[in-house]
């Protein structure tokens, strides 16, 4: 069901939806669903990549939907948006608002390692407070990854394990990023619900509700398919209740991602996509890679292969044809915690 939205008066604030979520949770898939079911809204997107290959932007630009023309999609790849608000975000917003066909709604897809609260704080700045409001913060959660224990559902037990094992990092930034994304949310999308059984899904949803000290709706989804009328038009005005959105980093002046590494690997054409994906899964397991995503040329195929992996779980699909004149270049973004053995990973992928 799609719901049409009346045109805004010129002086009304433009609503902004911030889509956050950990690496591989399905943010881009969810946004694509919004674009295809915009209900008459004229949308604009700001996409923040982690790594220098615009995979998410390429996926969304290939939608070809009238609600969000390609020139309304802005990619910011100069670092995490929560760290570069003044340098990147505000100029991008001002450029969108200055266009003759002003967007009815702006969607911001943050990097999978971004903290949403610093970005929400930016909406309290005088240059943009009078023109924009945070309609809602959506936290997209990979139900299967959380159910598999990628993040602890028993903090006390985890703390005890850390004390017993000197090899365990006593300050795990991954959990803090995940928890901060939940704590800032107005709506939690429990995505990939079809990959876990009912008991595990119920447990994950219960843990999330317990972790957030506010009444926040948790919605189950498959392939990011949630009615756009549920996700847009929340009217949370999140910039006005920052105190209700605690963060592990509230006492810090800033936040960076020195705890993570990312790099890009060039991939030669492949004849067997299944064999490639199997090799990627082996590399992810051997080197504790968090996320891989990119495009591949398959020998003899006219279409580009999109490959995305979270841990050892991978999926692949042909997303669009290679346009005439475009270099058929295979590239893969690899993301993990600090200390990734880049040389070993590149050697394994080239084998």
C-alpha cells in the first residue's frame, strides 16, 4: 500500500529520515524499497560510504525510479558522516534545498560504522534548524547476525569472559556502535527475519526492546520491505529530544574509526561466480572480515554481478547491464577491525 503525501508549504521544514544500521544490515535494500514506494513524494538521498567504491550509490542510482532522479542522489565518501558534518553534510543539504524542484523528503544513509547521534545534533545548528527536521531515525538490524551472536545479548556474561581471557579486547567498539544506533532510533527494522526461526527472532526483538530506554517500535522485515508510510512521516523531531537518546560517546568531543580498516581489491573477470563466493566466504572466515561488497565481471555475461557479504554469509545477483563504453572493472570493498592482513587477503583472493 502506498500513501500519497500533500505538497508542503514553502516555509515548512523539510523532513529528513536518517537510516542507520550496522554493516550489512540491509540499509540500501530498505532505501531502494522506499524509493519504489514513495507515495508521490519527491525524494533526495545522501549516502555515506565506508571505503572508496560507491557500491550503495551505484545500487540506488540503478533503480531508475521517478521519485528520486539520479541527480538527487549525493554520495559523500570523505569519511564517516558523523565525523564530517560541517565539511560534508551541511553543504550537501544546502545544495539539495537550493534546487528549483526542492525535495519533499530527504533520506540519509549513514555508513555502517556511523554513530547517528552526532548527525542528529547537527539539526540543532542554526544554519539548518529552521529549514530541516529529523522526521525519524531508522535503525536497521541484521536479525540473523545478531541471533548468531555477533553482538552480545548478555553483557554481564561477556564482561566475565573478557576478564578471564587476556586475549579479548576489553573495549569492543563494534558493540558500542551497534548499541548507539539502537539507542538513537525511533523505529527499529528487524531485517532478514526470514533467516532465523521464530524463537530466535522473538529473543532478538526482546533484547532490543530491553536495551532501549524508550518505547520504540520494532518491525520485522524481509528484504527491507516495510510500508513507506510506516517509515516516513514519523514526525519525531529527534533534534528536540537528544537527551532521550543516550550514547556511549556522549562525553567525547568527537568520534573516529581508527578501530577499523577498509581497503579495495581489484578483481579479475571470473567464470564461476559460485566458486568466487565460496572463496570470499573462506577468506572472511580466515581473516575475521566483517563486510565485503562490490561488483564483478562474469566472463561472457552482459550484466554486472553484485556481491555482498556479512561475515561468511554472502549473496549475489546480477543488478544491471554493463553500459557500452563503461570499463568492466571488478572491485571489492573489504572492511574489518584494525589489523586486517591486507596482503594475505589480496593474495587469497587472487589465488
